[in-house]
């Protein structure tokens, strides 16, 4: 039963995040994590560089047969900001723990995945908007797809999709 539940969460995560990769290719800087074998399946069109802060997970990645992936040990915060690169910031914590990261990559083409555990979507998006440089924000929820929101923060708009992955999660990308 628990296994089924976990499988459903993973599959929900993959299908939600996959929508944001559609139509994209080229260089990606990402966090492949422990399930890197499945995570790469959604990234077939990319030239991948993956950062990992956990030494045990990094060793597992490095010893794998994925020679085409550039596995790097360290904080993704040390990744260079470059034009034409897609930044897949898939964190398992709330936005309040990764302010510095979001700030660094705010002007890039990014997909931010964050946890909402113990926080509301509203407070997380308010904080996100602030990092993006706007004190005001507006959230519009789609009537036909209840987990899809459009966030307007200053001049910019973002697509926000919520899903459950054990904990409530949300993906944010520029529109
Ligand atoms: C949520 S998982 C990635 C999941 C993967 N993208 C997937 O689709 O299955 C995040 C991974 O990145 C690592 N990580 C978290 N914060 C990091 C950071 N600031 N820099 C580098 N790695 C980090 C974690 O140890 C974990 O292995």
C-alpha cells in the first residue's frame, strides 16, 4: 500500500514537472538527486550538468554509467549564471530556506520546485514575489484546472502548479 502511494507521488511529480520541460532543449543545470536514473528520463533532450550537495548521493551518481552527465559535487549556488541555460531548481525545502538560490537565478530561465510543508501557497508566493523584486502580487486560480495558478508580480507573470509529493509542493516558472 505504502509502495503504491510512493509510486503515485513520484509519478505525479514527474508528470507535473514534465509540462515545464516541454519544447525546451540545450543546456540544463539541475539537481538529479538520489533517483537520478528516473529523473534523467524527462531530460533526454538536454545536455545535463547536475549538482549534488550530499556526498553519498554524489558518489552514487558519479559511479553510475551516465557518462554523458556532468555530475558536480557542491551547492548549486556555485553554478554560473549563463544565457541560454535552463535552471531546474528542484529543492525539497520551502522557499524560505533557499532565498539566496532563488535570488541568484531570478533572471534566468528557471523552474523552481519547492515544498509548501507548514507554509501556505499564498505566503510562499508572496515571498517569491519579493525575491523577484515586487512588493505586490496577484494570484489567479484556473477554474478548469484547480491546481494551476497565474502569479502576477510587478511586470512579470509566472505559471504555478501545485501537487502532492508526500508533502504539498509547487512548481513556479516564468510565463
Ligand atoms: C528534490 S531532489 C531532486 C529530485 C530530482 N530532480 C527528481 O526529479 O527526482 C534534490 C536533490 O538535490 C540535493 N540538493 C538540495 N539542495 C541542494 C543544493 N543547494 N545544491 C546542490 N544539491 C542540493 C539534495 O541532496 C537532493 O539529492
